[in-house]
């Protein structure tokens, strides 16, 4: 055992995993980042989280928190520090079916949540992959398959159970510690460790799912037509687009319609068929659980090393569309993914929570891969950055002052900083690059 951790509190017996433990290789990493922490604490309760924080403080170890999912940013691990792993805390309970209020522990992944809620005819818009962890997305934002119908995950959080950096366990809601509730909905990573959320779900069982492949014109007009369709689309329709360079540049579009009505699904999807030369179209009605299936659940072992950044577009101008196309087709291309916003995501007052971006229409995510991922991404972003209007904290590999200002602009950033300093004055949980 590492000398700095020579004494483990009795309450954490069997829950501290170090490099000589056979569990270490399965627990040390996120999906994108292989970590080499001194230890991982498998927390089963808020008391365990508090004990892990005390252990880190006494040993002088940097803290990373992992809710168990993808963790694209890589911040769920580190080198030489202590990782607080919440994956054992994955209960999902329906507290009040009449008000659709559910309690979800932070270590659950969204495939587990969808499966637990399906028998009740409920769902939560929650990312676009079943392996995404609840804790990270529900403290950062939550752009999911139902974003234009439901809004973001944070928009429906009614209470958060939090362990603060000093080990204090608190519950924040609109009546009790509203400041903590405010910051936990969008900037929670720097204020405390969320261990459970009370979330208002939506009535939903089946949805329309359409998958389209469309050739993208060299001038980017296909992307502009997609954006124009989404600007006029019914709220039930949410889409995600991935650009791929094959024989021709192709936009692979996944469209989800939050209804089981074939007529409404056809009407919602039909305008997308006119944005360009369709190479493939498939549409059917599926259970919501099929969008975030249990098959997605897998161990995260750093199997997809990458660097990621993002920006929010308010308008898809001709120059912005050309820049996106150029970045995806360059000699050193980046992977470009677009997610539609608007609809319900525009409803909240921008000042009502730490996620303040309520007028932008597209989330643009850019990823690059080794060996030159950081340099490739930085070069691509030089041309994309000028068209952005804010950013989403969960798709950022290298947080710094600039990315903070983009994610939390103006008065929002000032308030976030003030609250981080209030709830975590020593900066124990302050987001920073993982390695």
C-alpha cells in the first residue's frame, strides 16, 4: 500500500482500490483517458464520499470524481491522485408517479435509468448513449435525444443531494439552499459531489427513430438546409448529425420524434428528406430504451483516446457551414458532430441556473484522435471558434480560463465563481485537465 495511504478508515475497508488490486485496471480510466491514480475509492454512500474526501485531504492527493459513465472530458481520473468512483450508487426510484418525480443516484448510467423507468411509462432526456453517467451530465447540462421536446436534464432537476468538499452532506432544492441548487444545475463539478438527483421525468414509452444518410454539398448548403428545417421543426423532433468523409462527404442524421404516432413521425421527418441527395433512409417506432440500450454498458478502459472541444452556434451562416465542412475534410480532419437545440431548451430563463445558453440552436462538437489530437483540434478550432456563441462544459477535454468563460459567460461566470469559492474555498473539486 502506498505510504501516503497507510491508514484506511474502517468505513472504507475493502473499498479502496490500489494498483496491486485486480480491480484497478477496470476502474482507473475513463472512456477517453487512461489514468494512473494512487487509489480509487468505491463509494456506496454519501458517508463513503465524505470519508474519501477526508482521506484525500490527509494524504495530500488531488481528487477526481467519476460517476461511472463515459467521461469524455477525462476529468473522471488523474495521475497520482485519488478517484472517487460513484458507480456502486445506481439506484433509481419513482418517488411520486402522479408528479413523475424520480430519484436517481449519481453513479447510475442512462441505460439503467431508462430500463428502470420504462415499466412506469416515464423517461428522462439524458445524453445519446446508454453508457453516459448520470452524475456528470446532470451537473453539466444534459443534451439528449429528447432535448427539443423535454429540454436539458438540468431543466428538470428539482433537488440534489450533495457532499461538499468539507464532507458535509446537504440537500439543495428551491426552498433549501437555492444557491447550491442553482450552481449544481450546470456548474456542479466545482461546488460539490452530487450523489443523487430528484428529477421530473416525462410521460414516454415509444418514439419515432429515423436514420438518414445525405450527401453534403461542397459549399456546406446541406448543413444550412438542415439547420433551417430544425428551426421550423416541431418540438417533438430532435436530431444529431455526424459528418463522415467517404467517397463523398456524408451527413449521417439520427432523428428522434417524441411520439408513437406514425403520422406525426412522418410529418416531422419529411422536411429533412429535402435537404439534399438522400443516400439511405430508415424509420420505425421503437421503445425509448432502444435509444440508450443496456448493450451500451461497458467498462471504460481508455479505449477511445481523443481530445474534444465544442461550441454553440446561434446561426448556421454560409461561412460557418463552410468552416464545419472544411474541418471535417481537411488533410488532418476532426470528427464533427452536430446536435439540434431549440424548442424546450430555450424555455428556461438564462439566469435560472448555471447553464445559461438559451438562444443557441446547434451544439457543435469537434474531436481529434492521436497521435496529434491536441494540435489537430487546436488548428481546426481556429477556423470554427469565431462562429461560436458559448460552449457546453461536458464536451471539453482541456478546461481553462477561456473555456470557462465560454461555458459561463458574463454574470453567470461571476456567480459560478463566487459559489464555487463559497462551497469549496480550497478548490478541492475545481475542474482541471485530467493529466
